[in-house]
């Protein structure tokens, strides 16, 4: 696991489980209790697995070294640490939670004229809702992917022959279903299955509708977890036959020879986008822009696509990957082919996010 972490083989949040398993808490360590000292490199605060040299060739070419790194278990955890006074230069939230970062005044505008790769960012991602506020850019998209169902092709069948979210509510697989433990994915996947448009998700009628589906599902679930490695291991062993995962999981399992597929549900998969923001307290604003520019470079994108199976925001990155590899990963040389096929997450007001988090926590607890 340590080698996988250093080689960049752990995807979003997986690194936090490694820390827990070894009794290490980076967020409790002294390095996280102070801002970077003046003269240090720009500090990139990110998910585990993104603190790797493969993403920073352009930065290294310009400055001779990589930026400094710090990791968090999830972006809410990172935001809380920053609010408590931890000073970073660049952070890595996702667009759904972006309003909270902006509303709390935690981010500074980004000068896109300083980004040499900005012109190659996929337009539909560049213009994603919430990225620009009052004419100022606060969010530069970097990585994107989908939340769907990874299932064992030798152990699961779909009655009508069409892949569907219904498999995660199928009584035949009671006790063999894995679900992401965060409402940020699971609530919205249930909303897709319920036929609830995201733009109407905040009505009480639709909140009740989604909550009822999740309560119905609760007795079928073997495990709720945010850790993809745990879900992957359970799928590999047969403890689970189907699990809600990100699209990195089937890539990892296929590499192990496990017979799995990543569903394209007839109702649509959940599409998410994460990216970079500059902290309002950034000590190295110019180098912060260089961090972002490196993240959205074609070379960083090639690595992200090939090794993680995620999409990248730079259109030119897809030109560096073979057609065969893209097909294997369920991606297209035209990113909009995939982006348009799913249900795009939209920014969620902090108050509503808190509301559904509370409801989902109660459901997981059996209430």
C-alpha cells in the first residue's frame, strides 16, 4: 500500500484509509498545524494519490522541484482545517461543494491569463456552474469521472438485460451490496434512480422520495464506506457482488484479473468534476498559478487517464492516449461524449448539503 501511494496508484480518498490502518493521522501531525514558511514552495492540499510527481512535470521544469504537498481524507475535512487556520496555496475541492468554499470566503480569484493551458480546457468544463462568480474565476476543473456500479459479471445479472441502478436495490443480492458512505455521491445516485431532477432535488417531496429509497435499500447493504480499496477488495473476494464506486475501481480490479464491469445505467451515471482553487491566504500566489497550470497540462492528463481511469480537463491529454486504452476505460477522445451521457452534479447550497448529510447518517444508522 505504501508503494502504491508513492507511485500514485491510490485514487481519491484511498490514501486516508492507509493512514488509518497504520495508525497515522496526518491531520493531527505538527506539519499540519502551521502555514508554510516564507520561501518554501507552493503548498498543494489535496486528496491522497494526487501528491505525486507525475502531475507536476511542468511545475518542476519551471522551478526545479515539485510543490509541497499535504493530504486530507475528503475536501470537507480540508476546508475545516483551513478555516481553523492552516494556510495552503492550492486546494482540490469538487464543484458540488464549491459554493461553501466561496460563501465562506476561503478562496481567491484565479487569473486565468497566467495559465498557459487554459485555452485547451474543455469548454463545457471551463464553464461549469459555480466556477465563475461575478465575473471572477474561482475554480479551474482538473479531474472528472463518474459514480456508477462496479459489479461482478460472473455473479450478477440484470433481469431485462439493461444495466440499471435497480441492482443496488435487488433483494437477490441482500448482504452483498456496497454503498459509498457519503451523501455527496449516494444521495444523488438515489435521486437519479428515483427520477428526481437535480434542479428540483431540494423540494420536501423529492427529499422524502430519495430518503424513502435509501431506507428501503439499507437492509440490503453489506457496507457503507468512502474507501474504494475496501469496496474493491470485497468485490474481488466475492463478499460483494455489486458496489457503488468511482470509475477507478473497475480499472484496478481488471488489472487484478477480477471479472467486473462498470455499469452504464439506463437511468444515467453520476458525473462529478473536481478542480483547483487558490486559498485567500496563499503565501505564494504566483506559484499557486503554476501548480494549477501543471495540473491541467496534457502530460498530467495523460497520467491521470492512463493510471487512474479518470477524465482530464485538457482536451489535448486525450490525444496522448490510444483509442484502445480510452475504449478500455470507457472514455472517448471527445470528453463531451461521456460528460453528456451522465447526470452532471451541480453546486449544492451548504444548508441543503447539511440537511441531506443528517438524513443519510440517520438512514445508515437504521433510523
